[in-house]
């Protein structure tokens, strides 16, 4: 943050384009929180780039007064990788959805994460294809009745966080479109992380898949069906009345009496092993409360730093490249 | 252990002067034929000959030993005259086993010399080559001057003192063959001795064994009665200058590095390994001190998309591939042209369709490069004509890309990618400067229009990090000027036409096409890697009294501005290409000309004689 620069407000990050999502779509809230986070973290308009694929969520860059690219289906991580490798000083955000990131773009999703490219990926998970009007997606539950699955989906769903963790992600988090405070906090954490950060946001598509995340949002249900992760804190939920503990390798729900947290699973987002994060990602509704917050936040060298370090090292060791020297390397002969 | 380095006595036998020789070396993939060929090429070039090569190897890394599928060949022509092809008929064929003999003997001239490693013609070797009779005895080799050499045994004897195991000692036999061939053509062994020294610096015993094998082969030539004389190929008359040998992929990589320097842009390559393009990735990855960044992507799609991302950020971005990979990049290419960002797409063609013939050459991707994208999506396409020409092709492509703000396709092929020829090293100060400009920031009182255009119809290349020029690009149709999403019918038509017009204008910027040979009669039209065969054929036909002119399309999209006028001057038009008539179709539809095609899809380049025959036939 540079103190001399004029302080930008959230509104300064809005472009002049009309937002065209369906009224009531969860995307609106994510857009609003993103602008807030950029303003609060002192981001600049010109050094911020949003890159998206295809889908409802991927219209996002058009609405931001930053640099942006609405690319092709599933490939946003690849565009971001090329940009970040050559312009590591830029703040690069990838905006994607469940179909974009996990179906057509599954390969790129996995590879940007394992390379630990320093970009932030926000995955809007609405468990449906919205823009193409309602086909099931890779995160739709088995049995989901959609336009393309009149007798119910037979595909087994993917879990984006489990995939990311298995692909050696250094930052993995989950938040919810309408949980404004939590979303702001989570996006802020992601923006501060050096390396690939993945934030899965439960996003409501009120047109084609309305209410699928209600259990995690509803006033009466959310305490029972989510558990908020805090680094170094035991996993307790349902107003402090329940907790998670490990029974061998498996989590189980136990009653918490008199705030006695003895024996409960304590969250450690910095654990060098990704096993805890993976275990947490496997806790699904309705058997378990679903964890919300930062699952994993560890440090590892980023790809963009390393590719640029190699160039710097080569220049230091071999001196700046010289064409004449290059062309004359090896055997040459002269014709008079 | 004494070393043999200084004991190569010059040939004592009489020597016969010849103007040029075509030698083919053929053996098993593991026999080191490519290495032998490369050494012969280098030493011939250093001797002042003009050289052209044609390596021909199987797609399998280690095809079963001794089988026909595993035969690896390397053809080199070295000449006292300027040459443009690796030669039609072979003057000297070296075969290391029966499979190599039967698959190559058809190309040996009747007057040619056949040098055979006679130690590898046992029953097992014949069985591996699926032969019922021994070609050394069944009359196969009768028409030729064949020389049977006990190479394996003599190599073992020569390297015995070094203490290498029989297995490793046997591997030195390519150096024995090399020694013999070097002796036969009076080639200097020094460059090869230097090569051995460097390559095996960590294994001095192997270096010594190879030196001994080389020496044994050389001495064998001198002592055997099979050779009465050696052959001398005098120096070629080449344009004065300093020369080196280059292979096509290497020259292309160097041209790209040069273009990046000339435009003061750091180079970013997004690529996925594929034959025969991978060597460009390998070569570029060595030049990090030029600011080159290479990104080995997870797939072909990510390769082009990463390059587009880098281009958006202001880098000199490119992706390299071959047919199957380019097919996967189609959607990315469409986006790149929609974004109107400068970048390069390199297609080193191979035999298709599908996986096709990975290590063989073909020119069958032209239509894919022209039209293989959804929607109206024209792009400029330049094709290299020879290994050394790849250098200037890369520079020219990048000049066009940045001037017109467009992706540019560079086409090469397996033949020129792996072929080698002498290259006159350019004076760096004479290379064209490549001007690139980026708008520096917002102009007071003016709205920034990312899709406004200059006189070349190029839009401004405003890169992230520039204050005040924030804008969004994407694959949805753009509103003229603002670049905002637009579904307006008239706007769409205008944008489609503008993008096409921009590509068309490249024709006025690049050089007009030049006619070589006669200015009436038959016009021979070629593009890409067939230049050498076509140029040589035209010269031969003219020498034989046939009226033939030749034009070679360096740019195949757009066509050179004067091509239509040139075509109109001739009575007949022959379009020679290594496909079923792709350029022919384009020329017919563009110029309504009744052209005929000379087409070949055998995974092999044209023989000069094939083109000459076709020229004669059509000119009758
Ligand atoms: S279809 Fe669904 S996801 Fe798409 S904009 Fe409408 S509500 Fe949002």
C-alpha cells in the first residue's frame, strides 16, 4: 500500500457495464464483497487482473474496473499462468464455476494448483450449468433431476476442495455467498496468500438450482450443518454443543458438555501434511457439518517466482544474451 | 594405453574430383546413424561444400532391433555447387544390417557404391528383417558396386586394447563406418575428434575406443583393395561470409530469440511436447539469459492459452506444436484473433491425419491453418522454405504480428525442422528493427478505446499495469471502438470485415512474389519446405529447354499482392505440394485459374526428378 495514492473505494472498482446476472443470483454478493476486499486491501485498479472462463460467473471481469479477460471455457488458469509468469507483479484473480473449473477445465485446475502459481481462484459452486440453462454439473448430487438428467444424475459428484488438496494446494478455503462477513474475511486471506489460493464459494443459482445451499445458510440450520474453522481452535458447532473428534482416521460428532473441549480435533491450517485438510474436505452434509473457512494455508515456492529466478540466475551467470555470440557458438567457417 | 589422435595419414590413393555426392547412412535406430550423418554434414560444411540433409527415423524410440520398422536413415548431399535438396538418387549407401539394406537399396543409383556391414547378415539378422534369403547372395546387390566390410569384427579388434566390454565395444562400429566414409571423401576428421573429446569427456575409455574405431575405418579404406580411389568434392561458391550449419528447428528458435531482442520484448513460449516440434522448446529453454521463459504446459490447450495470457501482459508470446496439437488449439487461436493480440503459432507439420506419421514430413495442415477455427477467422500465415530460412521467417512473422496486432501462424515441416544446411551468419546490426509501442496512460479528456484502430487497423496494445487504461477483453463479439460486448448485427458484420481486411493488408506490407526462371510457358507454384526441390527442378527443366517459371509463396495468407498478375502471364500452372492439393484449391478459388496439381503424400519430400517429369509432362 502506498500512502500517497488516493484511497480507492469499493465503488471505484465497478466498471461502467450493467450487471446482467438474474435478479437474486448469488453472484451479486460475491461481486460486491470482492470490490470491498480490493478497496480494503489497497489494491490498485491497474495492477489487478481478473481472468475468467465461460459460464455465468465468468462474466465477472466485465463488471470490474480493472484489467480483465473473459477467456474460453475452462482455460482461465492457463491464461493466468502465462500472464503471471511474465508479469509476476500483477494481482491475478481467476473467476470460475463448478462446470468451468472441474469439468472442461479440470486439467488446468489441477495443474495451476500443483505449480503454486501466485493467483487467487474463486470457484462459484452452484452445482448446475446456469448459462446453458440448467444441466447437471460435476458437483451436482447423484439423483439430481435437471434438464439433461430427467431420471436423475448418475454421475458421482466431485469435491473441489478434495481435488485441490490432493493436487498439493497451499491455500484452500470455503465460504458462502450470503455470509458477507465471512466471505470478505476469506477473500482477504486468499489475497494475502502467496501461491495459488482456492476459495470455493457456495453460490445460489435461484433460477436453476434454487436453495441447494440452504442448509448452510438458513438461520435455523446453519449452526447445525456447518462448522467454522479457526486456526488453533477445536472444531465445535451447533452453538458450542457439539464437536468433532477423531476416532482412528475417521471424524465423529460428539456432544460438548460444559465447554469441555478435551479430545476434540484442533484445526491446524499450517499442518505440513495435507491429511487434516483432506479429512475436513470429506465432511459432507448431512452426515457431518461442512467446514467453512480456511482449510489449509502453507508456504511453498511459487512457480512465477521460480521461472523468473531462473532467468535472473542465467543472466547473472552467463551475462545478458548476445546474438552475435549465440550465432557464432560452435563450428563456423568463412567463405572469402 | 596409447592414444591414436594424431595418426590419420592423408589418403595415398589417387583421388577423383566430383562436383557433388549424395550419401545415405542406414542402420538400426540404435546404430548411431543420425550421429554419423551429423558429423559427415558438419565436416563437409566446414570443408566449404554446400550441404543439405534429410534425417529419416522411426517414431518409436527403440523399435525392435534389426527390424525394418527400426531402420534409421540419414541422407546428406554435399556439393561444389549451390544445392537446395538432399539429393534424389544416392551415390553411396552405407547399410549396417539386412533391414537397412532392403529398405534403402531402391534409392541407390545404378552406378552407386554400396558399403555393407557384412557381420550382421547371419540367420537371426535375416529373420528379424523378415527375409527368406540372404540379400548378399540372392542377387539383390548384384547391380551395384558393393563392398562387404567386416565392420563389427574389425571394430572389436580395433578397440580391444581399451578394455571395453564386447557390448560397448560393438557400439563403436558407427565410428568405424564414419572413418571409412570420411576416408572415401577425404573429409577432415578433426571436428569429429573434437566432438568425441567433448561428448565423452567423462568416459575417456569410450572416447578412446571411438577414436580407434574411426581410425580403423579410415585405415581400412587405405589398405583394402576394394577402393581404388577416393573422391574429392571441391569448395562451393557461396556468398562470402561466416557460415555455420543450422537445423530448421534451431534456426527457428534463434530467429525467435532474435525477434525478441530486436523488438525489446522478452519471449514467452507455452508449449507441450510433440514430434517434430519439441526441439524448439528444448532450444529456447537454453536461452534464459535472453529473458526467454518457457512454460511446459499440461496440454496443448494450456500451451496456447498461457501464451495468450503472456501476450495480454505485453510479452512476445508464442506456442509451438504439430498437427494434432494445433487441432486442439483451435479455440484458443480463435480467441487470440478476437483479442487482436500479437503472438506466434508455430506448426511443424508431420504426416496426418490423426496421429499419422509423427516423424515423417507432409504439408497437409494448410487448410487447417487457413480455416480450422469456428467462425470467420482469417489469420496471416507464413511458411519457411528451408532449414536456414526458418530464421528470417520467425523475424518476419513477429514484425507482422506487432504491426497489425494479430496472431501470425508460422508453418514449418518435419523435413526442414530436422534438416540441416549452411547458414550465413547475419550481421546483427543489419537485422530489421521491430518497433513495438504501448500506450503509456490515459489522455486527459479522452476516453480510452481498446478497439480503436490506426492506419493498419491495429488496435492499441495496452497492457495491465498501465494506469487509466483498464479494460476487459474476451471472446464475445466486441463493439467497434469500445471493445464492450455487443450483439448488434451491423456491428458484428463490421467487425468480421475489419478483422479480414486487416489480414488482407498484410499483403501490401510484405515483399511481392518473385519469379525465377522463364516469364512465360509453365508456372510452377510452391510453398513451404518444397522450395529446394521445386527451384532445382525449374532450373533443370529450363536447362533442358522447357519454358518454366517458378514462384514460391512465402505468405500463403494473404497471398502476395502480385500473385494474380504473375499467374496471368503463363499458359499453364502447376502447383506442387506434399498433400492432396490444398494450395491448389486455394489458388483455383482465388484466381479462377485452371491449375494442375503435383501431389505426393508418402511422408517424404519431393525428388527433383518427380517435379521435372511433371513439368515436362504438363508443358507438352
Ligand atoms: S442462471 Fe443462475 S447462476 Fe446464472 S445468473 Fe441466473 S441465477 Fe445466477
